């Protein structure tokens, strides 16, 4: 039982490059989330998807886009990476919205 | 705006001791409160969830209490072990917008 799988685990980007962080869950959860974790800031919600076909902005959506490809997959795209987007990114899922999270192991992104 | 505070930011205690981690929040209009554990380089693992109508929840050596009126929750760990070393985060889910707000965590180190 894999739970929530994120790829890649590590990534270094140059300023202005684009990339997509992938997330997949195998628990048949309805809701999925992207968070970023920064030292001294705690976890902050970027985007979430309450159910397949819907996405909503969280606390810090600027500079990001998301796609809920199907019930299993929720991707996060950085169109033009900036050093301020250096962070650890976590994907999570839950059966009910904002209730009972399962987290992935994270993607450590560095933008130089 | 809800603020979730965890003090201290770091704590070291000898193995075998009982300990209490604290979480405070400024807005008592919460739906529930969760405690998570995060190991270095890993995602978050849910430990306990307390509904706003509950006073406490127990799981093994862990006991979480909630005093909504005073804006406080505690996580009690009995007979601490080196394997308990991790960062512990609390998170509140609000009534008004269902968003979950995380504290910055307490980094716990159990000394063998």
C-alpha cells in the first residue's frame, strides 16, 4: 500500500525554468492538497482539490498552477521558478475535505 | 486571523520521562484539532484528531487534550523513548472556511 507518492524527491531549478511536481494516491481519496513547508513559516496550503474536476486556491497560490488529472493524480506546476519558491513541497490526500490527511514524503526544491 | 503557536520550538528530555507538548490557538471557533508527527526528511503522520466537542483522545502512550475555551491543546507522551524523537505539529480546522492552519511544530529529542 503506497499511500501518497510524490516525484521527484529532489530537484534543482534555475530561475525562470518550469517544472511539474507529480502526486498520486492509491487510497481512492476524494480530496488532494499541495502544501509548502518553509523554516519558521510552518505548512502553508498552495492549492487543493475537493474532488475530481475541481481545484481551489489556498493561502499562497501565486506562481503555481495545478491539475487534478483524475481521482488519483494531482500535479503542481511552476511556470517560471523563482528563488522564493525554494521549499519542501508536500502533497496530501483525504477521503473527506480537510479531514484525516495522508501525506507524501515531500519534494525538496531548490531554485538558484 | 487564526494563529497557532507551539512553544517551545525545541525540547530535549531523558528517555523514560513523561512530557507535555503545548499548542495554543487564538480563535476558538474550531471544528477539530489534529496532532501530527514529522520525522526528518519525511511527510507528516497523523497521530490524534480531537473534535471540538471532545476533551481528549488517547492512542497508546499518547494522550491529546483540548480546551477550546482557553485556546489550548496538549499532547502528553508517557514513558518517552528515543524513537519518539521527531517534530510534532498541531493543526486546527476552522468552522468558517474549513481551512486547516498548522503550527510551526516542536522539535523533540529524547536522550538515550
